[in-house]
């Protein structure tokens, strides 16, 4: 049934918060309607639909009403987005299309949603992905962006960035811009039912980190504080529950992720994220699990949250991997240090302007050795 035809009991399934629509069980039909509306608004037939590789493309194609001119791409999630991969994808898309599509859709987790945001911006801003890594470097709004998250926690559906790793420069940084927000977010919590338990925890915890890092920072504002507090409350309800993946809890976590992403759009993260970004750049460790590994070294900086985090992991029976076995030669430690210290804004938010006097190379080495 199409979302536009929703009537009776199903109407109550829709709840809107700004550009976001909460519609459990109706994600595919709602997406079909959103693309159709955008097609008629712009007069452009084709849309670009990026789908997390967990979902077979043919299956999703059968669920979303499209046209023959839509371009469907399965997005690999083994690695998180890289600037050169985004450029290669753009080159392919530009060859398949006569001009910008009516919409770019990202169906999946942070990897797929961030790829969709970057692709949308690169249709209308001349340059390669790395040219826009930073703050407010985009000149024009991208193509209409639609998000359909299928796993909750990154807040990528609500944030003003799309994180990409630049392997050459060692920079893990997104296109932070008002033009990076999604125009429409379709929140269907039934889509996260299939997420494996550990991944559900690792990605879910990302929103916990966003909340507490923002509330413990100096760059505060009442709006972000309120959103972060509510997001944290929901995360606590989910991960102290006996069944964190129940229908109600999946809806709560999807809400928490959206609120956390909105909160972080107005503030910054803290120390966990730069450390996790370094693990990602140097060892290729994924964001959610990287944040959890980084928590091994956070007792000194966030004592209450450290205790709470490990109580969640214990009660949920989730194993957080250790870095044992990875090489700790001086070159690796130097790379980890450099990749951490690149993140000046979150580090200033967490530790003040003279964060370098706290995070000396000896201290950073000590931090990584605790993991
Ligand atoms: P992900 O998108 O890499 O997905 C993790 C795994 O879950 C993948 O294997 C994927 O196939 C699988 N998956 C997704 N949905 C599923 C489902 N319904 N059922 C079964 N499996 C499913 O992971 P993530 O944690 O969502 O995103 C991480 C990325 O997000 C990183 O690149 C990170 O840098 C980025 N990020 C972005 C922001 C932002 O504001 N833009 C914030 C935080 C993190
Ligand atoms: Zn994060």
C-alpha cells in the first residue's frame, strides 16, 4: 500500500519530526511515494538508489516502485567510505546519467547513508570528494537526499556531515555543511530487525558516545543538550532491557539515533571519536566497534560513562574486541598519534584549547596500549 493512501489505523503509524517520518512497517511504500513526489516536482525521471550490500538489490527493487531510468547500486560495507571510492562511484554515475537525478537515496547504515550524502553533493559541486572534507566548503545544495536507515546509532540520517576516509592524507573527516543534511528521513524500525546482536550494540553505542561526549564538552547549547539527554535516556532504556531488539526498543534506538545526530549537528563529539578515527585510519577498524574499543582507555576521562558502558556490554553479553596482536612499532604509534590529533575541534571541546599539553605522545601511546 502506498504511503499517500495510508488511512485508518495506519495513519497512526506516521509521526513526523521536521524532515523525518516515523513509519514502522511502511518504509518501502513511503520511499516509493517520496521518490514519485520528487520526480514530479523536478520533472526528472531518474533517481539514484544506493543500497547496503546486506540487502539483495533485486529484493529491494521489488519493494520500491521506481522507473526504468533509476540507477541502483549495491554499496559494499566491508570498508567504510573512502574519498577515492566516492570519486569512482561518481564517475560511474555520471556516465549512466544525462545530468543530476531527481533524488539520491541511501538505504542502509552510516556507510551507505554517508555515501549517498557525498554523491548528492558531488552532483552539484565541482571537484572531488577530498576537496570538501572540512567545514562549510560546499557552494551549492546537493541533489534532494532521502535516507532510509536500516541500523540505528550513527545519527548519519540527521547529522550535517558524511564521514569519509582519505587514505592518502590519513584524514577521516566529512563534508560538514548545511548542504549535507538529508531532505527527507524515512524511519522504519522494522528494517533493523535483521541486524546481528553485536553490530546492533556497536552501532547503537555510537549514539551513546555522541550524547555523552557532547554533554561533557565545553561547546554546549541548550538545544543540543536537550536532544542529547533524551537520546541518552532512550539508549539506557534499550540497553538495560532484557530484549534490546524488541519492536519497541528498535523504535526507541532509531529515535535516539536521530535525536543524537541532530544534537551533534549543533556541537562536537569528544575524545572517543578522534581515538576511534585513528583506529579506523591505521587499522581499518569500523566506527562503532572502534568507539567501543576506545572505551577501554576512557576511565580517566569519562569515569561515569566508562562504568555505564561496560555494564551495558556485560549485561548484553557483548564482546568488545582487544587490539592484542596488532603491531605497536614506533611508526604505527606515530600514525595513531597524528590521526588522533588531527581532530582539533572535538579535542578542544573535550580537553580545552591546550589539548596537546594533555595528549602528549607518551599519553597517547598509553591510551592506545590500554586497548
Ligand atoms: P555500516 O553502515 O558500516 O553497517 C554495519 C554493518 O551492518 C554492515 O555489515 C551492514 O551490511 C550491516 N547492516 C546494516 N543494516 C542491516 C540490517 N538491517 N540487517 C543486517 N545487517 C545490516 O555501520 P554503521 O555503524 O551504521 O555506520 C558506520 C559509518 O558511519 C562509518 O563510516 C562512520 O564513520 C559513519 N558515521 C557517520 C556519522 C555521520 O554523522 N555522518 C556519524 C557516525 C558515524
Ligand atoms: Zn560516531
